[in-house]
C-alpha cells in the first residue's frame, strides 16, 4: 500500500506547475519586449537571430501525460498521439521563428523506458527497460526528424537542427564502464527508483559518489551524466548552426 501511495503522489507531483507551450511562448514574447526596452529594436533582432534556442519537448508528454497519468490514452493511440506531438512542436518552432529566432536546436526524445522511474513503474520485478515507452520515443523521433529538416529547408536564413539524444544516451546506459560510470538503472537520490521533483529532497539520503551514477534522481542525469551527453552532442552538431 505504501508503494502504491508513493506512485500516486509521484503522479500528482508530475502534473503540477507545468507551463504549456502557449505560456512559454507568451513568456518569450514578454522577454523580447523587455529586451527591446533595453537595447532597442534593431539590436534585439540581432540577438534573437544569433542566439541558440533549445527546444526540448516530448519526455513528459510521453512518459508522464500518456503512460503514467494516462490523460491522453482516452483519446489517442501512440501513432496518433506522436502525430499530435510533432504537430505541436512544429507549430512552436515556427512561432519562435516568426518572432525572430533563427538558430533552433530541437531535441528528440531519449530512451524513456530505460529511465529509472519508468523501469520501476513499467519494467516489472527486474526493472528492465520498458519497451513500449522506448518504442513510442523512437516513433516520435522518426516523425520529428524529417519535420525539423523540412522546417529548416523552408524557412529562410534558418538553422533548425534535429538533435538525437536517444542513441547517445542509450549507448551510455549499455556501456557505462566506457564512460566511467557504474550505476545507470537508478538515481543517486533516495532509493533512486522513483524519486523526482520534491520526492528527491534534502531529507533523503544520496549516494556516496554521484560521479559513478548516470542519474541524479529517477529522471534527470547527474552533472557527470549531462557532461558526457552534452559533449557528444556539441561535438556532433555545433557546426550545423553556422
């Protein structure tokens, strides 16, 4: 019963305080207006055109909204839901382009089923990678990549680039020793099996050496995990933005 209660709390926490894409777009518009007030219209457009905008969407939509909370399962199967997600991402990218952004990095979904929380919730007693979640992430990525490439071709002076993190992160999980890691199936915080958001806090124990862990909590990488992943991404894609 305690484990079930923890899962219900986990679901509740994940659903709270999330800004919609529309809210984020309004916040971006507000930032642009403030910037104009500081540096003027011309300089603002220069800053927007030469800044790197990072769009990261899909993980919460799939792992939480669809699989854990089940909000979208009532109306969509996985193929139709991933279509909706790609359409939403595409519209958002075009919106920020219309506001002046030109260099836009669009991250695909990671191997969601191998995140510690998804192993716990959907990986059975052995906490193996949840294949349904991984397959959904791959389906979304396979639809998102050509859409991003199309947007890049059809929007003048743009550098809109799809960033694959599924395969690099999966490789780290499958070959941790090559990256100086030891634990990839649970996080450093608490038990590491389900803790995220406020469930990972200063009152819970942490692992002795976070540098041996890929994940800090059941969703987010440690500093070392991020460094390994981002160094691979930067090395592969940085020239695509110039």
